[in-house]
C-alpha cells in the first residue's frame, strides 16, 4: 500500500500544498511534478484533478494568471470526466 501511486500522489500533493502556504514555491513545484509523474489514469483521476488545482495555485502565487487558469480548467475537466464515469457506471448498474 505504501508504494501505491495514489497514496504517493496524495502525500506529495499535501506536501506541495503546505510548501505553497509557506511561500516555498520552487519546492512546492518540485513536489507537484513528482506527484504528477506518479499518477496513473486508471487509479487516480481525483489525484490528477487535485494536482492540477495545486499547480494552478502555484502559478497564481507566481502571478502567472494564464497558466493558473489553464490548470484550473484542467482540474475542472478531470472532475467532469469523473462525474461522467460515475453516471455511466450508475447507468450500467441500474440497467
């Protein structure tokens, strides 16, 4: 379980968030990149959305509004995909 990509991604994302709050932007970005590389599509869509949101926060703190907006849009798109997946799953199980 410790070597699980999802667990690793969550831990790195939380570390990044703490570093962002401390204004340690370079270190936060490093943790985000590590988190992003640990995500597997089938295992961690929610983690992917969280990582994109945190990248958006990182860019926001660097005053890179356009980059932040792109990351927030990516997070929203991933969350929408998750919603669609659950709807399709519910439909299959109900039908």
